């Protein structure tokens, strides 16, 4: 593509691309392993690890909030099941199990980054810009807690990996020959992505639909592709829904936590509280049953996990209906937190300045990334539309909810690549302007002083 011929910086700046990437990979692994060793809590925390431990102990998919709680549908099953298998094989929270899961988490992360490198290559981003973006993703210590701990057992890392696989498949099919078994890919990958992480799954389905719209000209072809992916989705969602109906008493297709998540984000104190960190944690203590006894007691009194989430959902929807302007204010605030994560969101026990540095790095990358996305669309580079739902989908879908760093990371890798693409385009324009001025200067005749007239 034309953009591959953008004049790069001197080789002294980049050096050998492979060497630079290898050095960045080694530094990135060292940074993340070091973070895994230094953090005071050497494992992932939250409801998902609780379920993984319950699975390893033979208690089934249960105990999301506390031991002995019973069956749960608070989470989707695949990511906790992977961690549960590691705990079953190597022991719960043993050094061996956590080392295996740490390697899994880092591998999932780096594989997503490598896929985006390949995707943006096919979209036309120049090599040196892609190398710069990938080096930054490998080395920058912004989301290390997610990359090292969270994706051991939470669904975000695996969900984005599957989403990027879907994205790579449709971009490759659009730019060259489709990969082998592309029909199976096109049916199974969006469905699997959706079942792991519905938000990223919707972005994958948007890419799927765009590919069909651009490349599938017959109604029968579109119908076959649609039927195939709906069948794949039904094979995943159907048994899970039946399980929930059987053990939870409700035909829950995905998760039962919507009411709780809505309640965590929308309430009067969130509108007027100044200390975002304190307000957020006070709300968690009040209504979130994970490690909070008051909320655990409230959940038991309500009749269990499903009834408690439904109760919180009804109360929150009533508050939203009575206070629509406050709800819109919170949605705008959530949008800002998702795109420009604040220092309080990078909570850590390792120093005061690390959250500040992470926040400013994340904000800078996101601003440049959104500018790069806008610039790509303004150039009418239509294939960049494939990446658009992977950025705007999570950004908009999480607006009614309280963003956390796990959500912010989902748009960060693609925005980093768009930031690299923006730098390349700006470099090209500056270089062209310099060459144009130099050419004009060479072609313009030199002015010579007129000889003095004789008296």
C-alpha cells in the first residue's frame, strides 16, 4: 500500500526492526515478571478467582462472592474455567499455579498486541510506526496489573485476543486471500468472542457485518453466514442458559449482574461527591457482596444473587427515571473516565507517583489515538472502519456503568496503534513540506546584486 512507502526515520533511530522488537519483548517480560514478584498480593483478586477456586475444589461454578454461597451466574464460564483448571492441576494459589497463570496472562496480552501489529500492516500503517506502537505496548508500564494479574482469570484479555483474531480474519480476507477455513472462522470466532466478553463480542460482530456488507453480494451468502454464526452462538449460549435455569431458577443467557453494575455507577453520592476514589469504594462497601459483610447480608436477605441484582436494578432504574439529568451527567463523566482515566483509577500500593505517570501516559496515548482514528476516517480509508467498533463499542457501551481499568485497557491497544499511525502521517506531511521547500529553493534563480551605474 502507498502508506508503506512513507519515509521512515533514519535507521540509527530504529535500528534493526527485529532486534528492536526482541529487546522490547525481553524488557516487557522482565517488567511484568518483576511486577508479579513485587506486588504484595501475588494473585488475581475478585469474584472470578473465587469461582476458579470453587471449580478446582469440585464445587462447580459457584461462590463468586463468598465461600458457601452456591451456584452463580455473575460471570461467564470460560475464563474462570481456564484458571480453575490450572488450580486443579497445580494447587490453589501455589507458586506453580500462579506462574502458569501469569505466563498465560502475559501471553494472551502480547498475542493481542502482535495481532494488532499484523492488522495495521494490512490496513496500511507504515512499518516503523507499527514497530513504534508495538514497542510502546510491550514496554510501557501502564496496565501491568491487568496484563500480569487480571487476565489470569478475568475475561478481558482472552476476549480481546479472540476479538483481534476475528478482526485479523476479516481484514485479511478483505485485503488479500481469506485464511484457510475462513467460513468456520467467520461463524465461530465472533460467537466465541461474544460468549467470553459480550462487549468485545458486539465489536467482533460489527466487523463481521461490515465484511459481509463489503464482500458478500448475494442474499443467500449473507443468509448462510448469518445462520452459521447464530448456530455457533446457540451452541455456546444454549447450554449455559439451560444450566442457569436448572441451578439458578432463571433462564439467564449471559450474566445476572446487570442490575448490580448499574447500581454501582448511578446513585446520588456519585453526582455530588468530590473524592472519586472514596465515593466509589463507599458504594462498593454498601452494595457489592465481594468481601463486604453488609452487602453479603443484604444479598442473603433479598433471596440470593439473582434477586439481589434485580432489586438493585429496579431501585437504580427508578432513580434514573426520577433524575434523568443526573444520570446523563454521570454518563458523560463515565465517558471521560473511560477515555481519559484518572489517577485514582490506577490505584496501587507501590508509591504515589506511579498512578500519576500511568494516568498521564494513558491519557496521552488515548488522545493521540482518537486523533489518529479521526484522521484515518477523514482520509476515507474505509478499511479502518473495521477497527472503529473495537474502540467506540466499549467506549459507548460502558457509559451507563462505572469504568474500571479492566474496561479502559480494552480500547488502549488499538488506540496506541492509531497514535503510531498519526505520528507517521504527521511525519509524512512535515517531510513533504520540507522536500517541497527544498525543491523550490533549488529551482529558484539566485538573486544577484545589480551592478552599480557609472557616474
